[in-house]
C-alpha cells in the first residue's frame, strides 16, 4: 500500500481528513510547528482592498475582479465570501461607516439630546477621516449621483437599517418633546 506524504495531499483532501474548516487546518499546521501564513481571511482582505480602491479611484471602480488581486485571492473566493459585488459593497460600507457605532449610541436610550447629537457628529467625523478614505468617496458619489447605480446596493440595504435605528430614537425624542416633528412639505409642484 502506498502512502502519500503531506506534500502530496491537496488542501481539500486534508480538510476532509481533519473533518473541519480553515481553522482546524491552521491549528493542525501550527501543531506541526509550521507557520500557516498568518494571512487574514479572504473576506477581511477583500473589505480592506475594496475600501482602498474606493478611496483611490471611487465607488464605480469597485468590481470583484479589481479587488481580487490586491486582496490576494481569486474572484471565485470573493463570490464564495460575499455572493457578489453588492454584498461586498455593503460589507465595506458597514466596516468603514459609523452606522454600527451610531446604532449603539442611540440604542442606549440616551436622554441628553445635545450629548447624543455631539456623539453622532464625532462618529461621523471619525468615519470620514479614517483611512482608507472610502467614506468621503461614498459621500461624494451620493451627493453627485444620488440615484447612481453604484450606490443602489448600499441604499437598498443600509438606509432602512439606518432609518430604523436612528428613526426609533428620533421618534422617542419627538414623543418626549425634546424635538419637533417637522413633516416634509413642499409648496412647489414640479
């Protein structure tokens, strides 16, 4: 019977034999006193590479093909990790936007309106100044082309979430009488 050496086994075969995923494989390799490479997961590398691409060339420049090379992965890996470009853009936006932090601030049922507004402004400013500078590029795209195709994945997924969290907080502030509800009204007809 012929046995194969560890170098003759594909990663897929080794994963099946170990009965697990990447973490199990990395742990087994470390146990053999070999460094598995220490590279971040594909999803993390892609989010960082996509944000850098947005920062340097704008939102419209982002495609799975353009992100794969700087993320040091295949396009197939990006499809497996995200499902498509839209989902990757959503992940980039969630990572580099202040939405998660803002949700946390308003979820803590703040009672001091001024402090809450100040905290939200600080979070927004920090997100705009954070490297890579993807947020300024996304905001520029939003202001220049609010109906543009590049922004639609973000608009469809993130805006409802943003308005849900912040909207509930604003509603509670209106109910408490700390702010007035200014209904949208337009006297012009176009």
